[in-house]
C-alpha cells in the first residue's frame, strides 16, 4: 500500500469514525481500546491511529461535557 493511499484511508476513517460514533460512548471506548492494542502490537498504522485519535477525542469530549455542563 502506498503512503498516500494509507494516509488517505486514515483521514477517511477518522472522519467516518467521528461522525458515526460521536453519540455512542461505549462503542467509542471499545474501538479506542482495540485500536490502541493493535497499535501497540503491530506498530505504526494510519487507520488504527486515526481510529485511536478520533475515538479518544470523542471520549475526552464526553467526559468534559459531563464534568462541566454548559447551561
């Protein structure tokens, strides 16, 4: 796989994951954990990194929204 195709698929995965899982906290935690484990054992991968990044951001946003609600 070429580097441009790999990065392109990573960006597409990032956007799709954000829009599809932003309201599903449990699914985001599962995807974040599995992609983190995959990255730990397999090394650099654009798709796994983008899944880890987007779902970590979803988890962080959810926690901050619950700790500091905006009225």
